[in-house]
C-alpha cells in the first residue's frame, strides 16, 4: 500500500519565513501549500484536501486563532500547530485551549519544526482511526439492532466480544423478545466468520417429519416428494455460523444427531451412509429452562452440556429501563425510514408511560408499539391497554366458588381453539391471542396432536 504524503498548509505573512518553512518541509517529502493570510488559507482549505496546518499567530487583520477556530469548526480532523512569538506564553495556552495539537515559540530550529509536524500528524492519524472505528461500530450496531447503554448491556457487549473470537458453541438464554437472534448475529458479525453465511432456523417451526432433512440434508428418493438432493442447513452454513433458535423444541432423535455433529463435526444426509465434514459454528438459543427439561427427560443431558460451553443471558427490558428512550428513538427512526414518514416526537407524558410499562414482550413488544405509533401518530398506541380490555371481555365470566382445575381449563381452551380453526395451529393461536411458539409449547405440554 502506498503511504499517504501529508499535505501541509503553511500560513505565514512574512515572505522570507514562509519560504524557509516551506523549503524545510518540502525537503522532507511533504506536499506544501502556502498562504499569507487567514483569508487565503480558507480559500486553500476549501479548494483542496489539507491534512495539517502550520500557522503563525499574527496574520494582519485576522490572527492564527481565528483560522484555528474555523478549522476546528469546519474540518476538525485536520492537525493544527501554532507558531507564537517568543515570550507570549498566553498565546500558546490560548491556542491549545482552542484545539491546537501543538505550538512552537519563535525562533525555532529545523528539528523543532519537524518534531512539531510529526506530533500533529500523529494526532491527526489517531483522530482518523477513532473516527473510522466509531463509524464501523455504529454501522455494526445498526446492522444487528442490538442497542443499549445500561450496565447489564455493556457487560453483555463485552461478553459477546470475547466470545466472538472463538469457535466454541454459544447458548443464548432469555425471555421471548429480548433479542437472542440479534445477539447471535452480533457474535457472527464480530467473528472471523463475518464474511461467511449466517443461517438462522427456528427449531420450533419445522414440521417434525421434515426436520431431519431440513437440518442435515437428504438424498433424492429419501422420502416421499424428495425428487432431488437437498442441502441441509448445516452444509448451507459451511464456513459460517448456524443459529438454532428455540433449540429446546428439537425432537429427541434430532438431539442425538445434533450431538454427533458437535462431537464429530460431520453430518449424514437422510438416505445416505456417507458422512460429510462441515465447518460450522453453532449458536443456539431458547427461552425454556433446559436444566428442567433434562430432569424431565425432554432434553439430552449430554447435548445440554455440549451447547452450554459459553452461556449468555439476554436481560429483559424491565431490567434495563434506562435504555427505553434510546431504543424508542432508534425504532422511531427505523420505522419512519421504512414507511417514508417524518419521525414523530414522543411527549414527556408518552415517554413516562413507556418507562413505567412492564414490557412482558420485551424489546420486540416495544418495537411493535413504536411501529404502530409511527404509522398512526397516536400516543395511546405506545402502551397497551390489553389488561383492561381483557378484564372487560371477561366481565360475564363467573369464577366458581369451589375453584377450578386450571390445567383442565387450559387444555379445553386449546382443544376448542383447534376445533374451531379446523386444526390450523396458526389460526388457533390467533384465536387465543397467543404467541405461536407458546401455543406449540402448550400443545406439547398436554400431549395434544
């Protein structure tokens, strides 16, 4: 890579001094642009790229401090040094306070000049590196939508950064809506695998009859309808990361296949006897208590320990309320951009409601509420009145004096919803105003097919 030669603007109203400084710097390989006044210096700054400015303090009607203030306002990345007359220490202090990177007292030697230029160039490079780093972090944060300044989130970011450098399996825990997939995407983006595929699959949404082929692939003729070879998600994610969302929903027989991959790094497509080596990092997530599932025989203990090498827990929104204004601002901008609308403002009263809400659906619920607010521009949409509505909708229900069997009631409601929707699980979940994953979990809980 060709090294960039800094362009230095020398501002000096004394012709002889200006020529001497320019000669010294040119002989050292710098590109020098000369100006004899603040006005000419501003013209040069506007007409071409400048990296460094070396300016005298006294420059006719305007001074070097005027030029410094202009540079700091218009081009703060530029390195700046001020030359001051001997004994005028107050000028030097004023220049540093105004943002100069260094100063030189006249008269100065060739070596002192070169050391000064080197110092302000290093300061410029450091500012540029910081600017690029902040820009990259900003883009990365926007890319994964994982946002937060609360102490628990800062701890999370530090943990994710450390985890990203390894290929070890990560188990992401947390309530629904806390951003488990965002954490997985952040791990991938921060890792050496960032340029390779990131494949996400919801283990609870795959039909049991197709789950094996979906994950591990299948050969032509392996099952009815398999009219060609099918590549599984493990092979599709080769070189990158595979995110297994709701891994607790995997049937026991597929848990065995997943365990084998984690141990051996190979998969065997359905209908084949040939093992295929695959380089994939597994990131898994669940809102369920896997330890409890292990105790109940619903999840393999050996698989649990294989997945739980690097655990991370996503904090619920109620534990990071100080992030709500920041998240609200982000989601307002995101939704406004999506629907090509001007971002609406939230009143203090509206923000207070957001801060006081319990947010059982966590960040996902907040994002949905903000999207609705952007579309309708109605602050009453910010906080759900769901509990009040539910209370009124059950006003005709009389609770039995002797109590009731809640499990039996829940099972009856699930069965009735399925019957009314003619077995359509998605429609049945909507009838019960229930999250689809939660609905499937309850069907499994009661053994309802």
